[in-house]
């Protein structure tokens, strides 16, 4: 019976403790940035490098510059496992931390972004979903608090079609070609479908949509369909373990690897390494450089890892998704800096950072100052356009590293922007949002 | 000493048939309700309400639903997530089609839709039992989540397949959508759960509940004494799915605000099943205790290192949480295989004899 007493006592203790709410004392002159990360679960291979990139960039800014204009960055990680429910819990936990609350949130999951979009305007926390999330959020008149520059899924899909056209010898050559879209069966994976469908009508290529269910460890059926279909090109929207499996399966059916193009979430080192040499030739879209040879990496090794290159490599330095974490953290930090130029050098509130994001102008010269010359493209955000529709570049895995194999490919603004505006207008109507004027 | 029935005499049938025949129990329940209705909304932080208490209420609702089916009628179902999805998607469809309809009415109507779907997927229960039935209901889970993903009509043809709760009011208060405060949403969820828990409690004490238990304990004997297994089992499926449907609608409208089918995936079905098993089969109280254990303990474990002032890597913390939580489940199942409800009962018996146990 003793053990039962223990059980009862244990339950009592749990009940008593659950009444406690986590509170934390933070210094007053700090800018708090919440970090929604996933270092465990089926998406960890993608989540770890991203999280390390963010952490290292913030640490770099703190160690090298003493913070943003003297205001140190405080950041706290919260594990989401790429699960929307845990993501919301994390957001609720962290949104009021620090002296001014969360300055901006990078959900790093399209599912979580969808959850947070309605909350953003109420909680006054801007969302920076860099190249993911809801594409229609690019219309800043409806989605005041959401930013998805430098480019979106729809723009990316249009640039992919343009790339295929370049390879085939012109947009008119697309007629009759077979393109398959292998996508994660979720809000994220489906994002590119409307654009691809519209372009398929416009240019006459035959589009097949192949959904892979979460988490994507089992794809035999999908690739059997691919084998039967024999598409000329495959576009993939995958994430986490799904990418590795898809690349292995494609290699197993001996699909031409250089006709297999992933989106920018399906082209990191963790995706291709497991398939070893079979993955050679696989391509993916991206919007920033690969490798660790940029100035920014040298500074990270110096200021974050005290010159210990091996330790930095252990923490994914130079991997594609690590670099993406750097770019994203940089945009966030620059937005805070922009906000400070108007409101003064003190911790910014979410509202002030929103202004900073909307007036963000990262020029080539600024990128050079940040040690990111040639690493990514300049971005200028505006009130109406939260996307900027920036170009993408195609990288190819040669079995050892990623190399750029194309020029910057412009997106099809003429096709994508009207679709964005239409979808945003529908969203506004459904949710009783009065679009603001941006003139 | 405090908790004794001696000297309490019941002089009417009403008193004898009361849900809680002992005054101390009634006072205790009153106190719990008072705290839930008055104290908690006043003192809780938004995080506490939004991330801890509202999910607890949602899962309590789903667990009551499954407990009616599994604990009382003895029909093993793994389709809970699917039935919740029906509730969520139908509520969304109805409220976007008729924006003027009261959202509570929409909740109830979508519960009825879920009940209808539950009846359809309950038909196999007339022929197959136990684990085989579990597999048949698993089909419901997969079919429904596939359907809500595939048929664009269910999410109004929006490109991402995500459904978002539009703002709706009840008596002039915004209860859904981003503008609704956590307190309002908590209160709506609490009222729904209180009302439906009371209905469930009375249901299982009456003729319907007795017929379910008869079928559960021995279906042939039940049939011989005059219960029709056909109606009884299907009624159990219908009412259980109704509860799950309401829980699904609450998930979308009161808790998350926007969902895709992944929010109602198979692991939700398992989670609710574990709640029922750990809480106690065939007990409404058990549904609450089980839901509390499965939803609150992980949140507590996540925050424990910070409460204790420990600095810990995020991934290590998550791994520890999963391990400790798993260990706790096994521990409690070994200590009391009949669940928390039974543990609660034992505690009450001990309390009767306290401080002079024999």
C-alpha cells in the first residue's frame, strides 16, 4: 500500500506545482527574441542547423558589437518538434518575456505560422516567416503584421518553371512536358500547387501532384507512380526526413537527378548526405550562398567559437540551413536596427519592430558591412509588398558540396502578384479585416 | 474525521439517487466549480489559460466521449481524431456558410454531423469486436483525415488546406477568432464541458448507460434480457462521436484558431485513448483526471528545469521530458491498473477511516 500512498502524494505534488507559472527576471536593457526550434523529432535534421544558425548570429552580434546599437540580444529557445500545438504553447510562453516582450517571431514552420498569423495583430508581435508560411501574407495591406520576404513559395514555383524553360530552351518548349510536384501533405507542401496549376494552364505543361503524408518516411507508393508517369521534371516541397527518403527513392528508380529540383526547404546537406553518391546531380532552389567561405563565417569562428573551426563545423557551420538561419537572423536584427533609427537605441516593442520590418532596406553596401557580400540579395520591403518577389538561384549537389549552377532567376511577378492579392482579399473578407491603404 | 457519512440519513428517493449522495462530495465539487469559474479566470496568466487549461478542457471533452464508448459500452475505437476532425470542419463549413447563426448552435449541429459519421463507422461493431473493431475504426481515422485533406470543398478551396476560425460572438462577446480573449474562450469551453459532463454523468446512470454496461459485460446475456445490440451499440457510437465532434470544434474555435488535418492525426486518437485508460475506464471523473495527466504533466515537465533554475539544452530537456513522462505512465499503470479514478476512490475510502485506519 505504501507505493499507492506515494502515487497519491506524487499526484498531489504535480497538481500543486502545475499552479506555478514560469517567471523570469531579465535585464532591462535587452532586446528579447523568442526562438521556436526543433532539435528533436522527425524534423530535427532540418531544425538543428537552422537553430544553430540563429543562435550563432545572435551570439555574434552580442560578442562582436555588444548587441544591436548597444542593446544586447536576449534569446530563449523553446522546443516545438515542428508540431503546431507545441509551437503555439511556446509562443504563448515566450511572447511576454523580456522588458518589451517578443520583438518578432520566426516560427520556422508553415503550420505554426498559420496559427500565429491571426494572433500577431492582437498580440502586437510581428511574424517574420522568411520564405515560408502563408504566401498571401505578401499583401501587406491585409497582413500588416506578417512578413515573408525575400520571396515566397509561389514566386519560387514560378521561378522553377522559368528555370525548366531555360533548360528546355524557352517558355514555348514547355508545352506537353510532364512535371510532377512531390509535396508534403500539409499546408506547407500544398502552398506551391495553385501557382503550378496556373502556370500549367498558361504554358501547357502537364502537372501531376503527388502528396506524401507526414512525416514522409514511407514513399514507395509515390515513387511507383513517378516510375509509371515518367515525368520530365520533378519539383519537390519536402521537409525533414521526407527529403532524404525522396532522394534515395529517386536514386533507386534511377530518375535523372539533374531533373529533380527541390524547393529551398529540400536542399540542405542533411537531405543529400544519406543518399551518398546517388544524390549527386540533385538540384534545389535557394536564395543565399552555400559553404563557409564568406566573411560572416570567419567572424563567427572568431567571435563565437574563439577560433575553433572544428567546433564550429560540429555546429553545422556553412551548411545550407545553417546559412539560412544566419540570413534570417540578420534580417531580424537589421529590422530591429531600422526600428531603432526611428525610435532610439533602447529595447524595441513589437509595434516598433513591425515598423522596422516594413521600412527595412538591406542594400548591397549594407550586406558588405555585415560580412555577407554576395551571400544573399539586397531586400527592400514596402507597406504593400511584404514579399519583394526576389529571385532564386539553383544549386546542385556534386556528392561533396553544393555549387551554384544558375544565375539569379527572376520570379514571375505578373502571374504571382495578382494571385496573392486575390487570395489576400478572400482572407480579408472571411475574417472581417479592413485592408489598410498603402498610398 | 472530516469525511464521514455516519449520521446522514436519506429520507427521499431524490436524495438516494443524487449524483453525489454525500454532502462533503457536493461541497467539494462546488468548491472546484467555484475555483474553475471564478478564481482561475481571475488569477491565471494568458499562457496558463491558452496553453494549459483550454487544451485540458478540450481533451476532457474528447475523453468523456471516448469513455462513453470504450469504458461504458465496451467498444474499442481508434477513430477519435477523425470524429474530432468532422466536428471542426463541419463547424467551419457551417459558420462560413451562415455567418449569422449562433456559434453555439453551430457547435451542436456539427456535433450531430459527427454523430452521424460515428453511426456509419459504428456499423461494423455489430459484427466484429475488440481489437478487430479497433482496426475497423482506424479506417475511420485515416479515411476522414484523407477526405478533409483531399476534398477542397471542406476548406472552402483555399490553397493551403488550412481552416481558420472566423470571429463570432455570443451575447455580444467575441468568443472565437483572434480578438477573443483567452478568458472568454476558457469560459465558453468550461461551460460546454460542465454541461456535457453533467449530461454524460446522468446518461450513464440511467437506462441508456445501463444498457451500454450490459452490452459491455456480456453482449449475449444483454440480448437475452432484451437489449437490442444494434440500437445500443450504434447509440453509443453516435453519442461518443457527438462529444468528440464538439471537442474538435472546440479545438479549432476555442483553442488553436486555425488547423489543418494534421491537428487531428492518429496520435490524437491514441492520446485520448491513453487518457481514458490512465484516467479510468467507465468513469466520467477518470476522463478529467486522465486528460489532466496527459496534457498538464508534459507542460509542467517542460517548465520544470526553469522553475528549478537549471540551464539545460533544449533538446536534452525535451528528451528528458519524454522519458520522465513515459516512466510516469508506466509507474501509474503498475500502481493502479484501473486508473486514477480508482486511485481517487481508494483515497476517499482511506479518508473515511482517517485518522484511525484498520
